C-alpha cells in the first residue's frame, strides 16, 4: 500500500509541475491576447517611439506628468518594423477567445489544486480532493458554455469521477472507523 501511495505522490507531482508550466504559458498568452484585443477594440492612438535606434509606432495609453505609458510591444533587435502591421503577425482575437482563455485558466487552477492535494497526501479518497474535483467539473461546465460539446462531456466525466471518489471516501471512512 505504501508503494502505491508513493507512486500517486510522484505522478501527481509530475502532473502538478506540468500543469503549472502550462498555466504560466497560457496566462502570458492571455495577457498578450488581451493587450492585442484592447489595442484593436479601442483603437488606441499611436505615437512614434525610438527603440534601439529605430522609430516605431506603438499604442499610446496615457501620460502622467512627463512620463508617457505605451502598450508594450514585443520586438526583436534589427527587425524591420516599417512594413509590419498587427494583422500580419497576430490573427484577430475576439472577446470570446479571451473569455475561453480565462475559463481555461480557472479550470487549470482547479486541476492543479487536485494534483497538489494528491501530491501532499497521496490518498485520493479525501473530501478535499473530491471538492477540488467538483470545482474543476464546474469550471469545465462553464468552459463548455463558450467552447462547445467536448468541454461539456469532459465536465460530465469529471463529475462521474467525483461521485466515484465520494463513494471511495465513504468506504475509506467506514474502513478507518472499523479498524
């Protein structure tokens, strides 16, 4: 039994680390996507700014005193910005894509919570694991409202796993109290 618990802990640690990396990458992509959407949706005014000796047009956000704040633009030294247009580099991003990304981030954080709890204790039959799984299923359900049938089916599958784990918790409690 101890070997099984060690296996659950080590695999959960691997999955938790992988989900954490995916979460950070998606968070950065969502922030960049939001900046692009903000730029295209609000039609921000632009200003010419010199970066590395090159003049480039960047979106102007606001000015505080003598300090001007621009929307950050990813650039590469020596790149020709003169012929670059936003639509050439980044496809159109709509609000639905951003909303979907936010739901995915929420779902990933709940999935990370499940594997964090498994990594710490190794026993899947605990109330904390079941409640984390339920939150994950609800996040998948919310994602399904904006992304489609696959997320709805995944939410249903995770909910069934929740019911199985609840039953396992009940059996674990009975077993622990009879010993």
